[in-house]
C-alpha cells in the first residue's frame, strides 16, 4: 500500500470527522486497533466491579490482583517489544490475541471464583501487553518519522472509538444482568480481532529497521539515562491516568450511588471526545515544546479528580471526565513520539515495550495505593493523593524534557 493519505471521498470524510487525513499504510493497523479496543473494553472496564460485586473480593484483594497483573504486564510489554524487533511485529500481535481470547473465555467458566478470576485477569494483562508493545512499534514502522506523533494520535482515536463502543455495549449487557453475556461478547470480538490481524496487518512496514538487532536491548536501555528519566516521569503520569480506569468507577459505584450500567455510559464520554478531537488537538499543539505541554497535561489530569469531593453529581462527573480527557490528549501521543525519536531504529520495539512498563507500573501502584488509602481514609484522601502524584509527575517531566534539549551521546559510543 503506497504512502500518502487516503484519497477521494474517504479522505474528505475522515478529515471532516477526525480533523485530519490518515496515511494509507496506517489504515489496516487502525482497523485492527478499533476491533481490539472494542473487545478489550467490553470486559476489562468492568473487571473491578465484577470482583467486588460478583466475586465478593475486598478492595485490598482487588488492589493486589491489579498489582500482580501490572507486574506481569510490564515484563510482558518489554518482552513483546523486544521479540518484535527480532521476529516482526505481526507474529507477536497474533500470539497476544490468541491469549486474550483464551483468557476471556476462561472468565465464563470461572463464574464467581475470585482466585481463578484474578489468574485469568493477570493472563489478560500479559497478552494484552504483548499486543500493545508490538502494535505501537508497528505504527512507527509504517509511518515516516515526521508523521509519527499524528500517527500515534490516530492510533489513540482508533482505540478510543473501540472503547466507546465496547463500554456502551458492556453497560447495556450489564443492564440486562448478564455477566456471562459480557464475557461471551468479549470472546467473540476477540476472535474477530484475531481474524482481522491475520488478514490485514502487514508483515513489515516501509519504515521498519532494515535488519534485526545484533545486540541486546537491555544493556543499551539501562545505559540510556535520558530514556530512563523519561520512563520515570511516565510512571508517575500513568499512576494518575490509571486512576481514571480503576479508582474512579469503584468510587462512583461504591460511594456515590452510580450504577455499573450508568458508569458504562459515562465511560463512553472520554473515548468519544478523543475520537472527535484528538487529531485536531495534536495538529494544533505539536508545535509547542514538550517541556510546556506534557507537565501541563499531567497536572490537568490529576487536578480534575479534586472536583469529586466537592460534588459528585452526574453533571460534575461529566465535567471531571471532560477536563481529564483534555490532559490525556495533550500527553499520550507526544510522549510516545518522544520515545521513538530517542530509540535506536533496530531497538525501537524494545524501547516502546520498555516504555509500556510505565502503564503497568501505574496499574500496579495506582489501585494498590489508591484502594489502601480509600479503605483507611476515604475517597477525599484518595483523590488528594492522586493529585499530589500528578504534581510530582509533572515536575519530573520538566527535568526529563529539559534534558532532552541537549544532544545525547550516540548509543554506539557508550561503553
């Protein structure tokens, strides 16, 4: 498929809806991303509610399950990214989807057994991380460097379009009172995602490295101080980001009387907003330096939750979600693009996979810390803690991004 935007009427429709055109080689990757996000969000967004309301888990047990899933997910992301440098992105993605389908199917047989459910959840995290690392590397393989920030933004649009549909569908299934239907739907959509990946994902992108790496990625990464600093800042930022996905639904349903089905509908606000505005926001802000843009974004995300202790009515919840999504639209694509600029071409998958350990750290520490604080001191203390972590993440990002202005020594020259 040649480079360049999608032509003709399709290009016009894309530009009108999304605010920018899509490079043709990126289209198959985005199609699979939509299907995959729909499948994942259909079940993953409701795992915490299932654990508390169906399996009878305590908040401490749920936090521990998230911790285990995050640790395994972090290791799996790096392994998947590194493996994709050697054997290609597509095989890693296919293995990941086979695992996700199997893990989701297991949730039907598990019923209300939290111990087995936690094991399946950890497996889903591992295979999902394989997919995510290789998928991001594939984006960088099919698009030229100058177009990657917008390409990552387009990938977010695809993911959020799937999440919007999946969350709404999941909320509808739960409104009917059927958890088995929820998980069965996840299995069916996972199979569709696997089929689309087999059929449409390219074996190799036009901008992929010319040959597999002849060196170990871990030794290179551990010597790259700038990357490690960016990774540290990302870990704090992802703790804030994961609060939206793990702490917020539990707080709303357990403390403020919001039903699971209503949360499913509210959850769709975020991805719908990203779908309509992400490319527009990226196009208008990519000229601003990351040292200004990223710290501001992190602070916006963390500060949004401070409205909830004041008022947790449905209109205020909508405002919280809207403020939060502005921050995430500024933050995520630019941070991903910064990693691809820093990474050696032959280790791009490993770098992106290692960077994906930051969300895993967020999944590990955010629910574990958040549920502990909530159990001991209540929701207000929990949101103050998350906001404080956001301030710390913003400060670290300033240090990291100021350092990125100085040219780094070539990695090949490191001892």
